[in-house]
C-alpha cells in the first residue's frame, strides 16, 4: 500500500483552462481545454464528458473536427498526467 512518506513533491504545475463553446455537432459535448506549463514539455489537451452511447462515432467526429482546424492528435496514448510526472521527475534529478 502506498504511504504518504513514499510520495515526492516535484513542484507545482502552472495551468490554464477554458470551457469550449463550440456549436458544431461533432463537439456538442462539454469540452474543456487545458494548457500545462512544464519546462521542455508543452502540453495542451482538449477533454470532454460524453455519455457511453455512440462513443466511437463521437470520438471519430471529434478528431475530424479538430483535424480540419490544423490541430493534430498526439499518437502517444500516454496520459497528460503521466507525461507531466515523468518530465518533472527528470528535471528533479
């Protein structure tokens, strides 16, 4: 079991977030944009809350919508949080 004394503080992560007001049907869910300011690792993420119904179809439409705006999806499936923790761990060495 993980204990508090096993945890290490790497520092704070400055972040900004925005609510997306897009009316396009592909992005008709509650969308948030987040930018995390981590030296050497620029991270920006769009996230949304969706119901399970037609999830694959909605994901495909979501990707197509942003591709048309020259916003490209990172093919690396690693979560933003894990990328941030790894970058902070490296900078703490």
